[in-house]
């Protein structure tokens, strides 16, 4: 006999997957991925109906809220991260259904069929997903990481030397704009020697991601009058950007999100502290 709690949990999981895959196939994906998502949506609907018969109704407002949250998540991080996140939420459903089929003879055939369908989903998604922001993730991370380290260092050093928030913001903005062009050129040259990547596209992703960080970190210096307050908001902005980028490495490479966030934030804050100390020392010498 299947435990009622387990049936309810699987029912909800399959319902959420069905609704998300259905929406994604209609509005978010195209080509092979749209077909794969549409097929997966139909399969997950049958799985949901099976679990509803076994454990009772499991939909309702809370499940719809979860569906909406996942769709909002896809708007921030893209279809690839959405699909991988759903796969992780479902766990290894194929293996679970296969093992369960051996202990529940009355539902053995249905569970084996569901196990095979889940296995096919994974294979079809793996062969169908081809999202630009994931394909050029290395270029994006290169631009973001370099911009974060360089500009937080510039602003931390400025805290020990300059007195005006607007002046510090202008220095960081000018340094960032010139560095974004330099990084785009470096990414172009690197991509020329890598198979499967277009140098122009790689340069565009690197340059634009660098520029986005430049603008985000410079903004507080033109909105706040006090240099220290602007620096605090700049650090908060930098950590939020790190938190965003860490989602990709966590989901796509199966790493711990908290560990990724902690290590990246620690490096960022460490660089800021070191360059702040250097700026104070240079400021004392200049004074």
C-alpha cells in the first residue's frame, strides 16, 4: 500500500510540474523544447490523476501559488533554470517510481510506465535545451565577476581617499565603462579559440553583463549625498548580484546555493576590505 502522505506529496509535485510545463510550452519555449515540454505536460497530467486517485485531491490555492512562483522564477532566470529546478524538486522520480512498482503490485504497471516517462523527459530536455544565456554563461559570469571585484575595489579604495559621493561615482563609472570595452574585447579573442561559440556573441554578453554591473554599483553614488551611505548601498547591490549569479551555478552544476553565495560574497567583501585599507593608507600618505 502506498502511504497517504507520499501519495499527496507526489500528487502535488506532478500537478505543479504539469501546470508549469503547460505554460512554458505555450509561452516560453520554441522548437524542440516546446514539443518536449508539451509532451511532458501531458505525461505529468496523467501522473497527477493517478496520484489523485490514490491519495485524494492535492491541488488548490497553495499549489497555484507555487506554480506562479516558479513562473516568476523563470522570468528572472530563464527556461533552462526553470526546467532543471523542477527536475530537482521532483527528485529522481524515475528511480522512485521503479522501486515503488516492485512493492505495490496492484499499481505496478502504471508506476513502471510513469518511471519510463520520467526518464524520457530527462533525455528530451537534455537534448532540446539550447538557451543563449546558458550557452554563454561563462561569458556572462566573466563580465559580472570581473566587474564586481574591480568596482567594489575601486569604491572601497575611494572611501579612504575621496570625500564626495558624486566624485567617487564618476570615477567608478569611468573606470567601469572603459573596463567593459576591454573585457568584451578579451572575451572576443578568447571565444575565437573555443569551438561552438560565436566571438561576437560572447563579447556582447561579457560587455553587457559588465556594463549592467557598472551601472548598478554606480547608481548609489548619484542618489546618496554621503559617501559612506553610498558605499553601503553599493555593497548591498553587489551582494544581490552575487546572489543572482549564484543561482545559475547552483542549479546548472548541482552545487550548494548557500555555499556558492557565501564563498563569492566572502571574496567580494575581502577584496573590498583590503582595498579600503590600501586607500586609507594612500590617503594618509597624501595628507
